[in-house]
């Protein structure tokens, strides 16, 4: 149980770092955006990643069947590993940057 908790903590830190980097990219591409936009982009990006992680845990199927063989299975596993979190991260950061601009 302790090992799973450590992995979840590491994953949350990684999402926080990704949210920070993406917030910087979103704000630097918009020259009129300031510090408030950066903070909102970071907060909404991290929140979006956490919501995406919750939805992944809620909706992830137990089994995946594909017609594409190993490559299809690899794509499906990769999507369910990080797809919903990254989608939430990008959408949340974009929303936060737009809200602060």
C-alpha cells in the first residue's frame, strides 16, 4: 500500500511540473498576459490533470480488444496511462490562461 501511495505522489508531482511548464508556455505565447494569467493557468492545469486522473480511474476498462494487434494494444494502454490527464492538463491550462488575460 505504501508503494502505491509513493507512486501516486510522484505522479502528482509530475503533473504539477507539467502544469507549471505548460502555464509558462501558454503565458509566454500571449504577450499581454501577466502573472495572474500564469497562476490561473497553473492552478486550472493542475486541477484539470487531477480531474482527468479521476475520470481515468473511473472509466478505464478492465480489458482492451483491438484489431491492430500489438501496436493497437500499445496505443490503447498508452492512452489509458496518461491520455485523460494530459487532455485535462491542456484544457485547464488554456482555460486558466484565457481567464487571466
